[in-house]
C-alpha cells in the first residue's frame, strides 16, 4: 500500500478553499490592526512647563532651561537640530534654572555643537513629569538662536525700564 495515499474519510481543502483560508489568515490581523488604529484615541505627550533662553555665560554660549512649574522635572533630555544631545540625570526643582553650555551637546560620535559652525534651527526637550508621564517641548525656526537670544535680552531690558 502506498504511504502517500490519502484516506477518503479525511477532510481536505480544494484549491479555492485553501486560497480562501490563506486570505483570511493574512487579512484578519491586518484588519484588526487597522480597526484598532482607527478606533482607539490618540495619545499625545503632555506639554512641558519650561522656558528656554540663550545667554553668554563665562564667555561661552549657554542654554538656560527654567522649570516654570512648582513640581520637579526628572530625566531631562535636550536635542539640538535632532543630532546633538544632552541628558541630565539630576532633577530640576520647580522654579529653578539649569544652565548648559552649547559645547556640552554632542553627537553620538563625540562631535560637539559649535554655534560658530552649526546653525541652531531646532530644540527638543523631554522630561519625566511629577505624575510619571512624559512632557515634551519643541521649537523650530531658521533663526532660532537669534530668537532665543532676543527673548533673553527682552526681560532684562524691561526690568531696567521698570526701575
């Protein structure tokens, strides 16, 4: 007797049945993912309560990050131009400022950010908020460094005119 002969009492799929079965196996997970993507609410990051300015500190350009909330910010990460990174393990208490020299921002290969040779066009800041959620602050502009310098000079001018 032939070992490969099929028992006529066993179920078999025709070519059409096998094609339909394979289509269901492939399309079912894809349709479930599309359904979930359309039906579930969108989750976005919380806004980060910070103010950023640029000033010259010890004859070097520095980024000054101020926590404008009453609660501390943890695990602060800052990215310049989506290439130069800085990460602080220290918490930033509410109402306090953190000063970071622009030369402290580095690429993965160790190249440091130099405002003389790199144009600052983008800043992204992320941190862990008090409720353990992630907060994000982004700013994009072709003249971002000049805008941040002007915004840091404006409060100083208004303070001198008030006195």
